[in-house]
């Protein structure tokens, strides 16, 4: 019986500690958010990169602009390494923005 009581006390104590930790985490996370440190995870960031197919001269695949919008951090296409293929829409970049 004494064992059972002790176990319950220990369990409650552990649970309380866990709750305290969670509250602290949520508090600091929301204060970070208010300061604008955390940005929305839904907002993808794109930046213009030189089209690998035309080297910036402008072609069919970059709408004659010479650049393509690529998801940041930008990487060369893993299928062709920048040589242009169907996977990168002939831009040479990984995950280019498609309109
Ligand atoms: Zn191009
Ligand atoms: Zn490619």
C-alpha cells in the first residue's frame, strides 16, 4: 500500500514537471513569434537564378527573362546537375517555380 502511494506521488510529480517544461516552451516560442524571429513555414522563399539552358540570354524555358525563380536555398538539379532535363523543366535548377 505504501508502495502504491509512493508510486502515485512520483508519477504526479513527473507529470507536473513535464507540464512546466511544456508551458515554458510554448511561452518562449510565442514570444519569439511576437518578435518576428520565426517566419511562417508556409511561405516558401524564391530567388532569381540564371537559367542554365540559355545562360541568361533568354529562352523558352525561362520566359525569355534569362532567370528562373528557384526555391531557396537554391540547388542545381539533382538529375542533370545543371545540364537541363525534364525534371527541372530545362532550367538546370532544383525546384524551380512553375506558373
Ligand atoms: Zn533560359
Ligand atoms: Zn535537370
